[in-house]
C-alpha cells in the first residue's frame, strides 16, 4: 500500500527508463499522473497506455527541464494540481575527461539534475505541507557516495541531490511530508545510449563484470523504501557495496580507485575513435 492517499503523482523523465516504470507503478497504485519529458510522441503513447490499463487520468507536460522556460512551464502545470507524489527522475550524464567535455552538455546536466529539481521541489512542497501529506522521491545515484573521476559533473550533481534530500528530510520532520533519494547502481535503461550521444564513450559503457539491475526492480525497491519512510534508498548490489566501501575507504584512495574503473570505461571511446581528443 502507498504511504499517501492516491491522488496526483508527477513523474519527470517519464518517456524512458526508470521514469516510464515509475509512471506504470504509480498508475497501478491508482494515482492520476502528470508526465514530463521532451519527447511528446512517447509521452502521448504512454499516457494512452496508462489510461487504458489502469483507468487513471494522465496529463502530459512536454518540457525541456534544462531550460528556464521548460522549468517554468512544468512548475506552472503542477503548482495548482495538488501533487501528492513527485518523482523527480529526469537526468542524464556524461563520461570522459572533463577537460574534453562539451561545455553546453555539462551545464545542461547541472540545470536538469540540480536546478530543475530545486525548482520543482519548491513548487510542490508548500502544497504538500499545507495538506500535511505527500512524498518527493528524487532519483540520485550510487555515484553520489563519492567524487567520480571521468564523470565529474554527473557525480557532483547526484551528490547535490543526495545532500539536498537529506537536509530537506530533516527540515520536514513532523510535517507528514516524506522526502527520499533513491540511489540506483547501474540499471538497464537508455542512460548509456545518452552517454554515447555525448560523444565521449562507446558501447554500453558498463564494464562486463558489472551486474546491471532491471528498471522495474529499482522502481519497486524505491517505492517500498518510500513507503517505509527511508530517506536514502540504495538499490541493487553495486549501490550497497559502493556505499559500504565509500564509508570504509579513506576518501583519497576511494576516489583514485573509482577513477581507475571510469578511466577504463572512457577508454572505450578511444578504441572506437569516438569523442574529443584527450
Ligand atoms: N540507468 C542507470 O544506470 C542509472 C543509475 C543511477 C541513477 N540513474 C538516474 O536515473 C534517472 C533516470 O535515468 P534513466 O536511467 O531512466 O535514463 P533514460 O532511460 O535515458 O531516461 C531519462 C529520462 O529523462 C528525460 N530527460 C532527459 N533530458 C531531459 C530534459 N532536458 N528535460 C526533460 N526531460 C529530460 C528523458 O526524456 P526525453 O529525452 O524525452 O526528454 C527520459 O525520459 C536519472 O536521473 C539518472 O541520473 C540512472
């Protein structure tokens, strides 16, 4: 059972991967939905599928959350909707040496992964506090545990989300509003394809030995964690192991070891002749 009464749920990044699974899981719980992403065709198809399958109301909000206009449009859509569950999931990353990165890509990542999360949380929280109920679930990452060389901007955005959630959870004690961060390990979504679009990696991007979790499992685990009032919800073996490891290892040694793994990942692009010179 959901921790909150089934009313309106907001899901950003609903056109693919984890967001699509959150939309299904929340509709199955009886929530009406507001779905946000840039790809209108995918959102429209998903909205119809959810209406047909779960008999819920679904509104589509096509917005680029890495832009001021997109964020403003999304905030205006949700501010009067009595959103009781907000899953702030839209996000992307990049892989490779930062000095060779596309500056526009990196700054758009910060806008999407950090600024839009702040703006949307600020838009929905007052209503939740006023009603004395609600939940904000922010999709961070196992990359939040410590700095990530070769994914420097991405790791920092995910650490921002984790700190933001932990601070808010303390502020919101006794309000009836739950704020949680889910920290998935590697998960089978379009995330790696988008890394490839950034032009700084090739192939799946994940080392062959790494266990990859299914998106549906990550979503089920995170909603269970939310129902139980957990503030930080690691999902999958990699997330649990790296969390423990980041607590046990001295910071400097940990960052060097993470750098070795990600340097190898980013070398895949050299072998394929992809990306900027470095
Ligand atoms: N997959 C993993 O291994 C993994 C691990 C840890 C954490 N995560 C986190 O999980 C979250 C979801 O990622 P995913 O793995 O499900 O990746 P995904 O399959 O690539 O989905 C990303 C979603 O974000 C949306 N999005 C991207 N840029 C956007 C923008 N500018 N404005 C609005 N929406 C935008 C995409 O929709 P449009 O392209 O249609 O806009 C898509 O719906 C991210 O925050 C990611 O950091 C993923």
